[in-house]
């Protein structure tokens, strides 16, 4: 597969993932674009790995981490930027819940947020997450546990409706 075909096939999924990481669709586009530029330069090597899709996700994750380190950024809350096409009728409850969850995810440390997004939004196994983040599986468990505990505390305290 050439780079253009790969990029076209992966763009939508990587963009959704980046939006969940950043909470900002415009920043997500920048991060995915930066990752694609780096992938293009290394495409000959990337195209030979077993899972170039996971490699691409790792590059987006690394760009997210690097962006957060380079600049003092403030995460913004999504306001209905990710729509579920299966929903019918009044979208206000689903939109409000999604906005609240996005805000809560934005308060988590970046690695906890990345683990939860990769596990629950992207559906990756813990071993894949560990490989993608360059850490041990136990570290993935630890980040997931701490992130979920923080979300549970927020729900109990009333910061988000269940």
C-alpha cells in the first residue's frame, strides 16, 4: 500500500482519536497533519511493520504529548463536534453527557487520558496500548485504574451526571 492510500484509509479514525485526546477538533487536525508529515518521511520503514495503523496511532499520541510539552495549552470542551449518526430524536441529553465526559477526560493527566481513550473509544487491547505508548502492560492497568477512579469520584461528587 502506498502512503496516499494508507493516509486516506486512516485519516478519519486518527482524527477521531486525536479529537478525543485533545478535546479540540482544530488542534486534533493539526496533530494528525503533523503526524502524517512525519509518517510520509518514514513511509518506507513504516510500511514494513506488522501494524502500520498502530504505528500511526502512536505517532499521533506522541504528537499530542509533544504538543502539550511544547506549549502551555488549555483543553477546550467539545460542544457536539462528534456526532453519533445512529442517534435519533433529541440529541441534547447525549450531547450534554458527551460534553461532560470530554471535560472530565480533559482534567486527567495525559497518559491516563490516552489509555482510557485507546481502551474505551478505540477498542484496543491493553497489550496494544502498552506497545503504542511504549510502556509495560502493568503501567497501562495502573493508568486505566487511576483514570477510572478519578472519573468515578467525579460522578459521585456530582461533577457529572450518571
